[in-house]
């Protein structure tokens, strides 16, 4: 049976279901386990299941099983269908009324106009700081990297500082920063915003001026590694290697030939690179 527009609007009318849907949109194109969704939004498991069922029946999210886990993803065709139904016949092809998202080109990074990139994680003590340092070196002046935490730690982890210094990075300016500092009027305007931990990706972020492109580049937290000192150091080394591979792929993108839609797909794909070799 065809899903009516009223069914989709009704599914999103409940504030908790809307919050759940917004979380899955922030994590798109990743699939998120039901348990992680419930934990991120502080829902009971049966409550989250009920909300997910309503959104699935409305054609706004999709579900598949991986092992023993049910995984959920925002259903973009379903969402676009809702927009099409709402806007059908109103636009008369007027871009000033119904601008088409995802078109046009991104600026090309140059030394005269470097692109600003913000890396976000929870504590801003390890992964996001590694990414900031790597991009500022690998970007060759064409990118300006920043990092911040949703709940920033007192400062960088000593393992991060030691690793970067051993590899020749200047760590004098590395410090943990609050995400709120980058949403103030005087903050630099971002061109890209990347989350590097699942917890930060699940949280609401500020409405960034200029509509920067965003993607999730999640990776395991080396701070949580256990074992011997050597094994814990290896976890930080692996995080560094993975981020460096992703960032090298990012700076090598042909920005001058990609429209926004194509570029979004490319940065999403980079976030799926899982080898630090």
C-alpha cells in the first residue's frame, strides 16, 4: 500500500521520533545498531524499538540484520519522496523558491584560499588532535585544520604528543578546545566538518554558517586500548596511520572537477577506509 504524505509527517511529528530520525540523518550513510541509538538518545530498548517501527512503516528508515544486531539507516528515497510531495507544483522550476541541494562546486583549495576543516570527537584529546596535526602538515598550506570536543578533556593525551613529536610535528599549539568556540560569530567559517568518533556523530551539532560539507570518519578510540604499554602505544600508532591515510586521500581529491554531490560521496567513501597500512 502506498505510504501517504500524512503518514510520514505523522511519524516525524513526535519529538522523540524526530530526534531519532535526525540522529540517523547525521550518521548517514552509516547503519547504526538499535542499541547504540537507544543509548545515544537515552531511550529504553522497547521504546526505541517502537519509534523505529513507526519510522520504518512510514518509509523513512530502512532496517537490515548484521549478525545478531538490527541495523538502521535513514531512507533517503523515502525522505526525498516526502519533499517531492510537499513541494510538487509549487516551484515552477524557480531556484529562488526550491533550490536543488547538492549542486554547484566547492571552492578549490589553494594557498591563497585554504579550506577550513574541523575534526570533532568527544574529548578532543587524541583522534581529533591527531587529525588536526596531520592535515595541517599534509595539506601543504591548502587546508587549515582545527579540532574540538563536545566534552573536551583538560588537554592532549601524552601518548598523542609523544607520537607526533617523534614524527616531527610541531605540537606547541595543540590543545583541547570546546566545540562551542567554533559556533561563535568570530570563529572561522568551516568548509568541512568531520566527526571521528561515534559518540560525537550522534550528538546535535551547531548550525554551521556557510553549510559546510560533513562526513563521519569514525575510528576506534586508542585511549580505551588495554594491555601492555606496547599494545596501548600501538593503538595510538594505528589511529595515526588510519587518519593519515584518510587525510592523504582527502587532500588528493580533484576538487576542481567535483560538484558537491560527487564530493560528498568521495568524502563518505574516505570515511570507510579502515586500513592503517
